[in-house]
């Protein structure tokens, strides 16, 4: 019997309006989230970053294939709490 490594990782497929540095920081931040095992799919979020904080976060339910509410909420809360290191140093 083959044992599967079922570590769930988040991946950013497309981003607009973030610098390469902030995109990298966001990717690192999201990949550190401890996700429940056994889910898969796509989540499409649209959000604005203003003064280094995520604002106006919207889940595009029609473009998203993942319907697991607990995972969607975990990622949503994590995005709202995200503050890139470069923003922290500018305070």
C-alpha cells in the first residue's frame, strides 16, 4: 500500500496590482497556513490592498470549485490579517 503525502498547499495562480515582492510575501504567508487534509479545488478571491492591508475581500463563488466552508473561511480570515513585512517596517 502506497502512503500518500497529502499536504495541502495554497498556490497563487494569478495576481494583479501587487509588486513582485508583495506577491512573494503573500505566497509565503498563504503557504504557511495549516489547512485541513483531504480537500482540493480552486478558490478565487478578489481584493484590494490599501496602505499595506487587504481591503474589500470578495470570494468569486462561480469561479471557485472548492465549496468547503471551513477552508474558505480560514483563507478569508488569513487574507484579512495579512500584513506584509515591508508594510510593518513603514509604520
